C-alpha cells in the first residue's frame, strides 16, 4: 500500500513538473522579424539555411484585408506584400546578421517588385516590430547602400499583422507533391528550382552583389 502511494505521488510530481521540463530553455528568448523579399518561397528557402534561425513561415503583411488568400494578394488591391516571418535565437544569430544577409539576397534598388515578379505584393520591405529593431534595420540599410554604392529603396516599416499563407505554400521548395508547370508535371521542389532560375533571381543578385551574395547558387 505504501509503495502504491509512493508511486502515485511520484507520478503526480512528474506530471506537474512535465510542462516545465519540456519547455525549451531558450523558447522565451526567441525573436522574429518580418521580411518582404519578393517570392516568399525563395526567401523561406534562403533563410531556413541560416544557423540560429528556428523557423520561417511564408505569409502576407502590410495590407488592409484580414486573413487574405494568395489569390487576393497577387491580384492586387489588398495592400499586402508576400513576406516571411523569420523566428531566430539571438544567442546564435543576431538581427544585424540576418538583415545583412537579407539585403544581399534581394535587389533593394527595385521599387516595382522583384526580378520577374512585378507589383507591390512582390516589393521589398522590412517590418520592424520595435524601435530597437527599426534602428538595426536602418543601420543595415545604410550599410547596404554604402557597400553597393547605390540608393536602397527598401522601406523600413513598423510592425504589421502577419497572416500565414495557405499550407500549400509552406516549404514549397522541398515539397514532393506534383504540380503542373509550363514544362509539364513536376514535383514542387523541381517546379521551385525551375521558377527560381527562370525568374532570374540568383543571376540578378550575383550581378548586384557578386561574391557577397550569400544564397545565389
């Protein structure tokens, strides 16, 4: 009887302690930044490679319509941009570093879109949720302009409501599902590679940034 009581008591303690023990030590310290860099498939694929980044979600921000769909955004009129929300561990990677990489993975001189994708929904921006993040973003923009020797048109904006895109768009660059393209049926991963090359993203980034382009293949 005593053993049974002890067993029950230990189980109860383990149950109560479980949520505390299961919580990652760094979970409360993770931060996020919203970046608009053209096609969110590409920005997601780029930043998921960065050490210290804990998650990247494709979505929309900056518009006036709640819970917009992809079709609504690309059609125009909602005011949203395609964006990604990058969640990172500041003990492993700084916001300064992330924004340094961001500016060198886009064409920050183009206000009309990115590469083959045109219109506001594909234009670049940084949505900084705090005054401290905004200051970091402004410094990163100034440094990018100095390094490039050209005017940077990417705006630094305040925080914005983030709406995740449909599940279909998440991790598109490594998806196995079959989609129909101009070149016939392909896996999402293959369609992504075809799109990225055809759109000229890496070619333009390398033309602008040369060896400083971190993700251009």
